């Protein structure tokens, strides 16, 4: 029986594919959903020499992440499932694994982006790193691609 289900989201429709299965499991088991978004520090994708500007970008990104999670909670409020959220920063996979431990999560439900080949080698797989590092079960959801996006 899973009492606390962690669902990491990155803001993409791919990551949100994990929401419905997590909600259905939570409804059946009386679980709480823990949403998590890891903010990416601006220094990872842009060079800014002014520390004040960098801090402003960072604060803006964290606020955007929090607004996104509030919106997700609001969209699923009618489901009647207790939902909490958190925004962290750091290495994404490590942050997910650490938060699962800190929050007492019993299960991690997350989607994969389905990257293969060179793209996976270059970008890596957060899902794979979470599976390897997690101390609790991980349910991976592979999002369905629409006909127009299938290769």
C-alpha cells in the first residue's frame, strides 16, 4: 500500500502523462500526491556576469515553477486527493531521489521522454538515474505520442 506518491514534473506534457496513473492509484489507496519540480539554475543555460541579474533570473524561475505546480494542484482539486508540492534546485535526478527519502515517499511515478540514441547519450536519462538511485519503487510511464509526432 502506497501512502505517499511522488510525481516529479518538468512542465512538459510528457511529464504530465504520469499524473493520471498516479491519481488513479492515489484514489484507490487513499494516498497523498507529492508534486515536485526541480528549478534549473540560470547559470546552467545562460551566462550572466552580474550577480544581481543572475539572482533575479533564479528567483523568477523558482516563482515560475511554483506557479506551475499551483496550477496543476488547482486542475486536479476536484479529484479530492490530497496534493502537496515542492520546488527544489540542484541536479534533477539527485533532487528527486533525495526528496523521495526526505518526504517519506513510498512510490515515485514519473514519465520518460523516450529519448534514444545520440539524443539520450547527450541529454542523459533522468528517469534512468532515478530508477538506479531510488530506495523506493519507481513506476515509469511512457507517454503516448500522437500520430503526427510518431517517427
